[in-house]
């Protein structure tokens, strides 16, 4: 009965969205609003359509048990990050040396976890010291972690967007490895841009353009984060689901998720630092905060999937 009720609710929401959009379009065509100018009618149609779709997304988000699915996704990603970080530490330490690897890892942790404090420096130092063990563990663990990340996202998105066919064992592993490889390349591009920007900023500051650099960083940093987030979510929505959405619909969902992610990073960083939300966990504060942030990210991924689902139905 629960599934039938949810399905009936989704159908009613879809019918309501179509009826509201059709009524608004009819009013605009026949001048049903009388004294209202055409521009006002057009704005009314756009507003009504946006409100109806927003309500449908929120209702579907609840009906599809997305908060529960996000918990399962966050659990898998959290434990899959351990071998991935170990592999990354081993590679950075052998290529760049301990000092550079430690500083790079600190930057990575800060990008992944927006409210990281002095703890990430200690964690990076300890990981780099055991770089040989990190590399050996990372190579083996990455094979399993790629399937865990890809599989968790695949199942959650399948429950929202629908299933289409079944992946074989070999194909599933290859697609999972390809997905993680693309995300890793995106991360490397992001870090390369960050280091390049930092080097350019140092040169400009030394040349006497410190004020210009400060303004440029404040303006361009959020835009760069938004662009990288958009590419990340677009890859997730196009590569992971079996029922693959079109590029246009995936781009709309990725844009919504990228904006929400940037807002969530600012809010999460502020509240965790200002209110010390995880201070009660003591030595486990970093792990608790990181798991919470991964859960928030999973919620945003699934919310974007609901946007695509509602957009496709409309």
C-alpha cells in the first residue's frame, strides 16, 4: 500500500503541474487576465511553473526516500575514501617528496571538507610518513572502492530515475573504474588550477597588485568552484544511471546541484566553525564532520536527480 500511495501521489503531482502550466498558457493566449500586460502574464506563467515544479521535486524527494538513500550512499563513499586517499598519498609522496605531498594533501582535504581545521595537517603528516604502506593498501583497496562508490550511486539513482537493463560483472567494473578515473582527472585539473592561481597571485602581489589579486580571488573562486561542481555533477548524472537522461536534462540537474553545493559549503563551513557542532566528538570530530558533509553531498546529488526526473516528466 505504501508504494501504491506514493505512486498515486506522484501521478497527482504530475497532473497538477501539467494543469497549472496549461491553464497559465491558456490565460496568456486568450488574455484571461484582462488588464495585465503581456510581460506580467509571462512572468506569472514562469513563476507558476517554477513553483509547481519545485513542489513536485520536494514531494518526489520525500516519496522516494532520498534521505535514507543518501545515508547509504554516504556510508559507502566514506569508507571508500580511505583507500583512495591512501593511493593518492603514496603517489604524491613518491613523485613530489614528503613535504610537497603533505601540503598537497592538506589542500585536497580542505577542498573535500569545507570546515577542516588544524586536524587535517596532522592527518596528512601521518599519512605521508607511511607512504609505502599507503601505496600498497591504496592499490588493492581502490579496486573495491571504485565498485562501492559507483554501485551505491547506481542503486540510488536507479530507484529515482528507473532501471534500464542490467550491467554485467566485467562491464560494471570497467564503468566503475572509468567513472572514478574521470573524477580523479577532474580533481587533478582542479588542484592544478588552484596551484597555478596561487603561483600567479604571488607574482602579482610581488609586483604590487595585491588589492587587485584580493578582489579577483573573491570573485573568481566561487565561480571556479561552481564550474568544477557543475562538471562533477554532470559526469555523475550522465555516466552512472542505467536510465541515462539527455544532456540537456542532465545539465539542468547538474546546475541546480552545483549551486546548492556551493551554498552548502559556505553554510556548513560557517556553522561548524562558529558553533563547533562536532566538538563534542573529541578526537572523532573530523571523521564525524566529514561523514556529515558526505551525507549532505549525497543529498544534493539525489536532489538533482529528482530535478531531472521532474523535468523529464514535464
